[in-house]
């Protein structure tokens, strides 16, 4: 929260042109998986995107120096981008 008690977004995504919010569940997942804010922001800004439907998507990226790739963020995109959870060793599956 800022000095007047208003919650601020975790960061602004240039890619999506929207504020990004990280849920408590996603923060817990990040801590368990040793993913810092800067790494998550790289995934969001530079990663590949796979849409599940009109608002749900996965954003994923290989991060050099990590042995637990791919890193993936499960995201809801509406007025803002909400990161629901963060995963490691993620595999892209064909949904045909």
C-alpha cells in the first residue's frame, strides 16, 4: 500500500500495457521455487504465450542458469494482468 492506503500493482507490464498483480498463492509458489520478482517480470515481458481461452493464458520462458525450466506463470488477463500461480518444470502440451 502507498502512503494513503491504496494498494499498488506489483508492476506495470509494457508488453500487455496493464498493471500486474501477483496473488498470495503465486507469491508463495515463487518463494518455494526461488523465483524472484525480476525473474517473474522477465517471464511476463519476454516469455512465450499460450492462450487457454479468451482471458486465461500461460506465459512461459526458459531462464539460463536454472535447471528447473520452463518457468510458467498462469495468468488471467482482463483490465489488469493477475498472476494466479507460478510453476517450474512446466511442459507445453498440445490441446488438439
